[in-house]
């Protein structure tokens, strides 16, 4: 089975992995901040939409992490 990233050059994969890592770390920080703010908001104003807002972003962060692992695996297979 051909990998999704098999059409990319090694340099393009390295560049993609580097940018993906930056975006992943940024997204993790944002999700952590959202969780903290939702906890404080819930303590002040009871449960609302903002309480559950981080739950919508966590799956996207997990998907981004899995994509990073796939890119790293493809790069490792080329060495």
C-alpha cells in the first residue's frame, strides 16, 4: 500500500514536518489555554457552551499529531 506522502521529496517532507510541528505545538498551547479558561468560566458562570468548547479542538489536535507521526515514519523509511 502506497503511503500518502510517497509522492513528496525528502526535502519537502522535512519542510512539511517542521511546519507541522510548529503548528501542533501552537495548537496544543491554545487548547491548554482554552481548557484553563473554560474551567475558570465554569466556576464563575456555571456550565455553558464555553465549558465544552475545548472538546471540539482536541480531536483536531490528535489528528495533527497522527499526521506528524506518519510523516516522520515516511522520512525514516527513506533513510
